DNA sequence: CGCCCTGTTGACTTACGTCAAAACTAGTGG
DNA sequence: CCACTAGTTTTGACGTAAGTCAACAGGGCG
């Protein structure tokens, strides 16, 4: 039987009742803290988290949306499709990310939002966000900031696709994901859980799954990277950063973050 | 002698004295209009435009910035460099674009900003922007909106690099540029001035200039696209949109815009 | 057990990169 | 007006990374 609750460890956490939906929001980034009333305004506006199974499409391209989605647990991807239905991943979201905050000003989405793992998501209405922008300028700037982080990652992905070869693209993706996850307390920056398959990596890196298989094999054979099941291990982080030309500046993590 | 004034037609326009620096800001997008006090707040905060020659680097990656730049006339590119100094263009900016508004929340840039043609740029201090976000929520949302348009274009560029071949990438770039320029009254959506060389196209499309030359030749030979000197002509817009898998929805142009 | 999904491997094709030379263009100065 | 230069663009020959097609191997699960 399908039971996302247990897979997410959700029962345990939700049962406490005092768990914050926004606990990971902007966590570890630039040391920015939200003031208590700001966090309260967000928490009050957010719905109770709902659960969705892996592979479910949460929002479809073009839909008119009147609310935005905060990812509380699990992984979400944003995809664009070409004419043949081949998917290009344009963003990978981790717990604490606002997945489609940009839909608040833009009002509709130019891509699909898909659950990669089982997920828990909370929503906030655009009316509530309008109220926040009217009353809480600093929080508004922080929300703005979080969409700009997405844009900075978009740029890095453009670079990845435009200037790196297969192994470089995969290395870059894994370096980025390792650091982002470490910033929210998942993994140690070297080893982390990532429930995606080679097709997802291919969709992220602009490669075919056959080629991703070969690239992963070569990274494995040279003791740089291990992807087994849902566990990713950066065996040689320095080498991966070199071939992925990875410089984490664009992630705006605060200074103290571990970068093994 | 270097004279950007005349090349930009700047003398004529500046001489009037009543010309608006923000005249193209968000023009043609979603039919959004700024209220008079909003436009005034922007205009008051903006410096007198200054001129810079083509190829000048306006802002360097990593610099701490305390002001943001509005492009008044000319073309500007945002570039990231790989280890060998090869450039990847991550954004192309047209008159009316805020080139680095994202530096207001982010505080530094993860890429270089370079003049592609001779340009005129005005700046606004981040202090002035902070005041705007404190007092003018609607204008703040519009500024936010404009950075989200950039992000939407970033996503489309990711798609372009990840899923299209050489001719498709060039076609997509030219379709996008044609529409964006038409929206601010430059060209008719079929033919427009674009003072870039094949190296710039290569930097935008993740190709080498040699290959761009071949791609342009093939598009020329099949009567799809002509790039001669600084003039670009979409000879067969429908075909170009097809091979570039171009759907202008993401540009959020208002309905009435011409799409030949 | 048998199915489906994901990953692996091999043989072959192709788009694009690399290197290098030549043609063309525009600007400069005699 | 022509010669000189520097920056583009074009063309050719050749190499290579990645795509395609297809068969097969493993694993998890009903």
C-alpha cells in the first residue's frame, strides 16, 4: 500500500504539532533570519501540508494559479517538454523551497511542477501574499530574494549546459545538490539521499539516459562519484568541483557552511 | 573618433529634456501600466544616463554593488566564463530592461555585465529601492515581476541548450529577440537591428563560432533566416518558430502584440 | 514465477568541435 | 586611391563526444 507518510517520516514530525512549515525557508542562506512576526505571517497564511506521491504532476504548465506552493518535505522538479515529449528539468527543489512563488507576480506557469519523491507541500494564497507585500517590506524582499536564488541557479544551469561536457554537467549538478542539501541539514555535503533515476539526471543535464549511464560508470570507475540506489556519494569532491567548474558563490550560502 | 551619442541617436532624444528614462520599462508586457507617482519615484531615483562604448565591461562578477542599472539605449549581455575564458551568455538585455535589479536583494553578481553595442545606462541606488519597497508595494511587485521575466527567459534558455540542436537554438534566440524588440518598438517582429557577431551568437547558444557560421549558412540557404551585418531578418518566421520550438507565452507580452 | 522498470553494454551514426588556411570587411594612414 | 592591418566570417579536413537502436541483465513486487 502506498504510504508516503512513513516514507517521509511525516507521522513522527507532524504528530508533534509544533513543527514549522517554514523551518527550512532560506535556511543557511546568507545568515538571513526572519523576524518572529514575519515568520508568523507566513505560517498563518500557509495551509496544512498535503501529501503527494512520487511522479505526480502537481501543477501543469499554463494553468492559472491563485496560490503558491512551499515544499515542506521531499523533492520536486520543474520540467519543460519539447515537441517529442522529452523533458528538460529546469529546476530541482528541496525542502524549504518555494516551488512556484514566481507564479504570484506572473500568475501562470511556463512549466510543469512534478513530485520527484513522495512530497509534502503547503500552499499560500496569492491574496495572503499581496497582504504581505503591503505590510511587510522586509519579508517581501526575502521572498523576492528567494526567487532570485532560483534565477541564479537557472543561470548556473545555462552555463552547465552551454559550456560543460557530460561528466562536467553531472559533477556540477551533484556538487550543487550536495551543498544545497547540507545547508538544510540533509547529508554532510559529501553523501546524501537523492531518490532520482538516470532519466532525471539526463533531463537535468541535457543528455540521454544511455549516455548518463556511461558517464556515471566512468565517474564511478575513476573513483569520483558513486550513485547507488537513492544514495549519492561525492568520492572526490575536489575533483568533481574541478571538472564541474563549480564555484558555490551563486548559492549565497552563509560563510560557515561546510564545503568538504 | 568614438561617438556613441550619434550612433545611439542620443543627442536628438536627450536634447528634448523631457525624455523618460523608464519609457520602455515593462512596456508591452501584460498591459501593465505604472501609476504616475510610481513612475515618478523611479525617475527621481534614476541618475542621468551615462554612455559606454561597445564591448566595455560595465560590472564585473563578484563586485559588491550598491546600485542597479537600467538600460536606456543599446544592448547589454550578461556573461559567465568557464576556466578557459570561454564565455556563456546567460541573458541579453534590450532598452527598458533592468540589467541587474537582482543585485538589489542579492548584493553581488554572479556574472559579468558587458555592453554589446554602444549603450546608455542610468542607475538607481539600492537605498532608493529600499525606500520604494517600503512605500510602494505595487511598484515593488512590478520590479519583482521584471526579475521574474528574466528568470522565465533563463528557463527558456536552459530548454534551448538542453533540448535543441544548433539550428534550433539559433532559431529560438532570434524568435525571442524579434518579439522582445518589437514589444519596445524596434523592428516589426520580422526584421530588426542586432549589432552582434557570430561569436556572441555562439556564446548564447553554447556552440563554437565555426559551427554558428555553418548553421547560419544553412538557415540562409534554406531561406529561413538572414543575418547580414547588424540586420537580422526572419525570412520564414513560422518555420523558425517550429524548429526553435518557440512559444512566446513565457515573455508575457500583452495580447495585442504582432506575431508575424 | 513472471512482469515491469531501470540500468548496462555494444555497434553504429551524427552533430559538433578543432585546427588551420583563406576570403572578406572595415578602419587607418600614407 | 591604394596599402596595411585587425577583426570577422567562411571553408575544408579530420577527430570526438554524444545520440540511436537494440539486446540483455538485475531487482523489486504482485
